[in-house]
C-alpha cells in the first residue's frame, strides 16, 4: 500500500496514528483523496484538526460542497423521473451503489460523491421506463453504436436530465455486463433481494428500493473487481463496503453470499474486494469467511480479477477482454459496431467534425489499429 | 417586502450550514447557521421587519441587526436565489427558534461554481481510469 493511500485510509477509518508518516505531505494526501473520491469524507474527519493547512482545508471543504450540490441535483432529477412511476403502474426501481448508499448508509449525503445515479429495473420494463423518461424530458446520453447493440451487449441505458442535461441517471436492466457475458448475473436474483430505501429528506416522497446488504455486498464487490477492476477501483468503493460491513454486517447472510458468489463466478471478486477493504480500513470480517470461499486461482473469475488488477492495461486490452467475455458471435457484432458505428453515433462522438464526420471513420480505424498494435507489442515484450 | 426562495434553487442543511445551489448558473452558496434560519423562513410572507419581530432573545437585539438582515437579503437577491414577486404561501410555516443564543448576523460564508459536474463514465468515455471499460474509441 502506498504511504499516502495508507494515511488516507487510516484517517478515514480512525487508526491514523499508526499509519502516519512524518511529516505529512498534505498536498499529496488531499490530491489522493480527490482522486479516490473520498475528499468530502476526509474533510469531515479533519475539519477540526489544526494540523490541516488552510489551503488544503479549503480545497476539501470545496469538495464537500461540490458533492452536496451535485447529489442534490441528482436526487432532484431522480425525483422528477420517478414521480409519474406509480401512475404508470411500474414497480419502484432498485437504487444501486452511491445513489442508494449516500442517503441510507452515510451520515451525510455529500460524504458520498456520485457521478450519476444507477437504477435497476426488470428488463421487460425497460421500454416503458424509457418512454416515461422521454416524457419527463430525459434524453439518451449517447446514441447506440449500431441498432440493437445495447440490448445484445450492454446492460444499462444512460439518460441525461437537469437544466443543462448534466445529471446522468443510468437505468440498468442487467448488472456488471451484458447478459451474454459470463460475468453477468441473473438480475432477477437481485430484484428479489431488496428493501425500503431511505430518501435524502422526508420531503423526497418518491418511492424506490435498495438492495439488501447481502445482495449489495455481492454487487459492490463485482462492480469494483470485475466491472472496473482493481487497478482502477476507487477507494470510495471499498469504503462503501467497509461501511456496509461495519453498519449492516449483522444483516448479511454470509452463507447465502458465499454460495451465490460461486453461482455467479464472483467468488474471486468477492474475496478480492473483502481483502482490499480489510487491508485499507482494517474492516473486521466474519471468522473464516474468506477461507470458506475457497477461490480456485486458475478459475475464470480469479484470472479476470488478476487481469483487471494490472495497472498497465491499455484500452485495447480492455476492449479485447470485453469482446472475449461476451462470446464470439456477440463479440463480432460489437467489434463491427466499434469499427462501423452508425452516423448518429459518429456525429455525437466527434462533434468537432461537423459535416466532415464521415472522415472520422478512418481516424477511428487508425486509432484502433494503433492501440491494438501497442497492446500486442506490450504483450510480446512481457511474454 | 416578502421574499420567497426561487424555484430554480435546491438546498440542504449540512451540519449547521445550509448549502444552496442555483440550478441554472450552477453556483453553490453556503449560509452560516443564522443565514440558514432566515433562508428557511423565506416563504413569501416575510421581509426584514417580519423577521425582526420574530426574534426573541433575553438581551435586546443590537442596533445593527436590521441592517445586517437587510444586507443578507440583498445578497440573496443579487445572487438570484430569491424572488420578490408572487403571493405568499397561504399558510406560511411558523419560524423555528433562532438556532443561536444571541443574534449572529446571517451571512453567505462560501460561494463557488459547480464545475465538473458528473463524473459518470458516459461523460468521459474511455478517458479515465474508472471508465476504461467503456468500449468506445
């Protein structure tokens, strides 16, 4: 663990005295906190600490206000999206990650910065959701690369709301990956394991649910280790897990979590996320919990977790890995989509091109070729 | 003159402070606890005079109180956070007790712009660490 990472985790979890190096490099610590999305939490922990220099104090304070304001806007837009829900006869959606946890697990909504709000809805209700969202003046954030690709490959549709379309709400009909991807679980298991969600204020009367602690632990682990990967996983995601275990740990059904992790091929992801959380925050885990997982190092899940831990992964590596995960047929469709996206997508992706957007096809192919060659070269050198 | 909180703002109490967001220009304003008290009383039926009448302390109010409240409400108007138009709420909520033992002037203690809103992966396709699973080029 890097020293500033250890110091940061130490402050957040209250054992800083043992992990602080002397003297503290406050600038590096604050920068790290911003990168790891834990700056508001750090401010909360250090607000009265006289050691924190004024400049860094103001920066952290500003991050707290920024998170408060962003989350206010996001929840307001969520309310606008959910308002007509009951009339339409749709079931309340299930909030995931930050959108659920900021108001129900954290002491203050602004302590948990969010870039967007994620909702899980039954796949068969997606069209009605999109119709409702359109009526509430939400629009799709990006066009599909090619017709039907979203349903075939992806697992959510990103919508933009807010006065300047700045608030993103992602409507998930699957989790982690598209349904043909081996990493994707059966979302129905998650839709059946929900509980009432606590809205940010009593005035927010819209109805939504959240995953129960067992399902949330599994999802948070897979999201960190299999969707994004350990190399790019933010500290805030492990702090989510830390808080979930610390505050709701008594409600986690461990035997079910371990069994289901094996069913989803998420056992390695769960083990890795728990290990990382414990290493960062000294989070107590149930005795024997990790050992019971008996992760097979050569298994598909373990290999994927290791691959995603590699900090040197290029975008070409990522895309190649995603293409392989969805299988040959759909991978081919996806590759075609990447190389020959529809005009609407090109115009959205290269707004600077104006009428010259067709000229950006060769630019795109050259980029794919360049990045692919680099990744191959890197593999050969490493091998 | 009665002022009311503008429709294009959102706010939330954070500890003793109140964070107010102007939804159009994306500016964030932070009010001190005293400012938060007056902010929550801005329902269209109150101005400086009404606020002054509602303040009851053991010690008399300082002479400057009226001017400080007026200046605060002016700051809110200048920041486009309140409207002077429109009828008051039919039944304005009664004001809670002032949150401090003595009169502390209400103030905007912090202002900043909300930059880089939304770090969603879809805003930054392929350009950042956590977004590197978005297979766009």
